[in-house]
C-alpha cells in the first residue's frame, strides 16, 4: 500500500529515487517492473506496479471505441504508458516526453495513492493542495457530497 507525500528530486538524467519505504513492496509485487503514464484528469503522471497496470489496462480495453470520451481516455493512458524498471538503487527513469507533459523539473512530489503513485511538480502539488483544502473547508460546500469517514 502506497501512502504519503514525498518530496524528491529528479536527477540530471530524469530519474527519481523511490523512497526506501516503498522499495521492498515494489520488488515483491512486480519484480521492479512499473508503468508510467499520463493522468487524464490532472497535470501529473501515474506510476503503477505492472500487475495493477495490467488490471487497469484491461478495464481501459473494455471501454467502448464508439464513445468519444472513452476513446480519449484510452488514447491518453494507453498511448503514454511506458514500461520502466526500478534499478538496483531504487531509481526510475521518467521518460522525457512524460516529464514534459507533466511539467516536471527538479523538485517533484511522489504521492502514494494506495495501489499507485502520482508524480507532481512540487509547486503544482502545493498549489493544488491549497485549493483542495480551501474547497473542502468552504461554507458553500454541501456536506452531503462528501463521504462519511471515520477518523
């Protein structure tokens, strides 16, 4: 299970070092084989362990080709899907075209999302977090729209 927000850096070759707390789980679940693709909804990248990607890919393949939004979703996620392997030092090479698509520079945030990660430009992540917090604390928010969470 991937959780937490991790401030990390892209090195000069476009690699990120996966925090050590995730590495053993990645090796066990997918033998270090990962898929990186564009997030169709936000300006970030999605990073999947291979087995989880294969389930997501099957879901995408089952979408209708006759529905324009389904085609767009498939086109964004499948066309950008790139296989990468975590090296022995725990690094992933982020392809240049994907770094450009998500506007990633040196300072990035690796965000655990349960079965996947999101990879954000740090400034964009911080801005989005502030927007999310403001929206969730707004007096105009209809609390019936939110799930009932116990914490």
